[in-house]
């Protein structure tokens, strides 16, 4: 299953890229589709791209819902498998 996942930005790397963290899975993603993000912001990630910025409360609610549905581990695995 392919879903967009909320993830927290840990570091801004090369221009237009960032390292995100989702429950211990760290991944470099592209910020080409979003602007004005900073470390500790949450973004929605799909196939290695941040699609939009998301406020922390909404991100945490979404992650809790995925966990409740038993989907969070699968989403973490998908994020880890996506090419860099």
C-alpha cells in the first residue's frame, strides 16, 4: 500500500533536501514541492518527496490513527525501502 506519511524534519541537507524521521526511520527526501520548512517541522512524505507542511498536532493525530489501525509499522517499512 502506498500512502503519504507525516514525518518530522531532523536536518536540512543539500539545498532542497532534508532528513526526516518517522519512528526511528531516517530518510533523505526532496523539498522541491514545498517551501519555507525548518528543522522540527512536519511534512507529508510520499515516494521521497515532501508534499506539504503539516502542523505538529495534525501530524501526531495522523500517526496515532495509523498506529491504531496497525498501519504504522508497514508505513515505516515503506519509507525505509524507498530509494534515496
